[in-house]
C-alpha cells in the first residue's frame, strides 16, 4: 500500500522538501499566485494545513504496511518537526520572505509540533485495534481534558479516541468552541478525520484495521501537485456551525445539536428548547462538564459570557452530582472576589446535600488552596447548622492551611460559624512568623474580636 510511491518514500521526501527554506518558498509562491486577494495569514494557514495533511497521510500509509514501517516514518517525521527552525533558517534575502518564514515558525510550526503526537498515537492505535468504541467518546475526551497539564491533554490518552474517530465516532462540536489548556489537541481529531476522509480510494469512516483491504496503490494521493484539503479550517471552528464543509465523505453536522450548543454559548437566556434537548440527550453531560474547565470561558464569564452559567444550569437538571463537581472545580480556579465565584457559592448552597458532600471531601483533602476557598461555603450551609463536625473540619483546615493558601478565608468561615472555641486557634495563627499581608492579618483579627465578644452568634 503506497500513497506517494515505493513504500511511501516519495511522500515523506516531499514533506522533507517543503519543510526546507527553498521548498517552503516555492510552495507558498504557488499558493499566493492562486489567491485572488493575497493574505499572509491565510497563506500560512493553508501551507500549514498542507504539511499537516501530508504528515498524517504518510503516517497512515506507513501504518498499513505494519508497525515497523509506522515507527520508522513516525521517527523521521518527528525529526523533521523538531528541526524545523534549523531547516527553515532563511538565508539573507527579501524581508517579506524572511518575515513569512519566521511567522510560520512562531505559529504554524508550533501547532505542528503540538498536535503531531496526537496524529501519531491515533493512527498507531487504529492499526493496533485499540480504538475505544465502547464508552462515549466525549467521556474519554473529558477524562483527558481533566488531566490536562500545562502542555494540554496527554496524546496517549487521546489515541484511542482518535482511532474511534477514524471508525466514525463523532465527538461533540462543543470541543471546537473551547480555547484553554491545550484544547487544540482535542480539536486535532477533526483535522485527523478531515485528512483521512480526503484520501482517494478510502471509504470513510474506516472499518476495523484487521479487516481493511486497501488498494495496492492510492492514485492521486497526497503528494506534490495533488489535491490537498486545507486542514487549517478545523482549527478555526469556534462558536459557530460550519455548513460549508465540502469534503464528500465527512459526517454532516447535526442541526439540532448545533442549535443546542449555539444556545449554550449564546449570551442570552437559556431557551426551553435547549433544556428539552439536554433531557433527551443526556450524553451532552460530558462536554457540558468540560465547559467550566476552560480558562478562556472562565475569564470571559466575568465580562458577561454565559456559557459556564448555562452549562451548570443544564447539569443541575441532568445530573446534580455532576453540577456539584463542576462547581467545586470552578471554585478552585476562579478569582474568589469575582462575580462568577459568588454565583458558584450560591449554586453550591442550593445543591445541598450532594454539593456539601463534595465540599467536605475537598476540605478534608490535600488541595488546601481550593479547600480554603470552599470553607465559607461549608460554614454557610444547612449542614453547618446541624452537624457539629463542621467545626472540627474548619479547625483542622485552619491548622493545615498556610497564608499563601488563604488562611484568612478559613478564619472568616470560622467567624461565620460562630464558635468561640476558634479564638485560641486564630490567635495561634497570628503568632506564627509565616509572612502574610496586612489584609490577611486584619481579617483574622476581626474574627478573633467578633468571636471574643460573641458577635458571631456563639454556638454551645
């Protein structure tokens, strides 16, 4: 099976050619000449999409020849991606050409390096039969999203989901509307789908790899001068439906689903139709749970963006426990002085008792920063009025929490709880030499004063 020639060598060689300075300039010149109106960013996006499509196609072709061939091609392509700054180092020449290359290295090359491991893992998992076709694909994506570090979701966790996408699984388009924590790696699954679906001679979605009977040669495959889909469009899908997708083998978007997500991400009130849709399709809980995790949406919420509020509202109606989980997660991420944090507190109190069980679990755990933020929530809950163990939880948290974690918030919670037994604990906190701000010290001194005078409503 070959895409570009004998054992796919022509295709990999073409990737090598266009990722060197002269090859990039030649291809970009051809692309520019084909444009009615020249736009550098569109030109670079198209160039990046072509290179990306060629790399995906080379990996897929190699996977059809076996694990050893796939490993070899992956290694070669990884070497190309790593060495792009050196390969594309421009010689002295026109400033516009140098600027074009440097812009690609700053944006397109970074995107290639970031997403390439997703393509490699997905294709490897597909040919190894490790596609995840059992559980909902959005649940797997949510698991990877929750565990995402500063570098984004682990490509190894996304591999089985990517293989499932090649088999026809459809992740929710809600993922295309998120912006934070390296979500580009999840959005790369659409790029992977588009690249494979565009290959001539391939019936998409794919069947199991062990049953595949590909033609010996894919005529007209991705190579120099062959048809190439602009894969950069997959990265520009945000907050809108995309009815203009033209690849004939692509799975069409579901109009009802897109209307639902439009309503979730719209700033107006959540319509009854959206609530009804969520009740009919409980699987939307997985992408709904991802929305509160998105840092971009968290920042936008302070400016009136309602996506997080809508997601929580729908989760409360679908799965209150999941809504409580989302709210607790938000509490650890938001500015405690912001308006959205006040909303989180209100909803947690409204979701008792399920929410308070989660709050108690966090307060008793090791995430002291989030626990300190949730301490006032526990002190204001109905549980605090009837469960004397609340004082023990808050007192223990005060001992464990440092000023950098927000010790003054725990002090404020103990003040609100109103038990004078907290006074010696608060005074002991003030006696520590640990650095603190004047504001933090003032909060704790106020709590001592009010509890000493019985203004906090002393509890027996």
